[in-house]
C-alpha cells in the first residue's frame, strides 16, 4: 500500500511540475513569474524529499533544504525589488 501511495505522489508531483512550467511560460507580468518560480521551487523540494525516501539517501534532503532556503531568499529579494521599484531604494 505504501508503494502505491509513493507512486501516486511521484506522478502527481511530476504533473504539477509540468503545469507549473506551463504557468511560468504563459505568465504575463513579473509578479506572476516570481510566484510561478516559487511554486516550482516548492515542488522540486517535495520531489527531492520523495526521492530521498525512495533511494534512502539523506543528501537529497540536504539539497531540498538548501533549495528551500535559496528560494525563500530569492522570493523575498524579488518582492522587495518589485515593491520599491529599484534595487537600492
């Protein structure tokens, strides 16, 4: 039963990655692109966690944590940049 649940989660995550990529390609403004990239980063983090469980390799979780931190910092930086109108204002 656990194997079936894992396969369903992996397929669902892959489909969401494809859908997120399409949203990123069809985004009209910068805010939508930032949100789509943040969504894709969260999906890749969850995919790395699933792969870590499947392969019994803890370094996938390290990569997932590093990606989550970088994604958070990039999203905050992009929000500050878009909110203020420039990098140093």
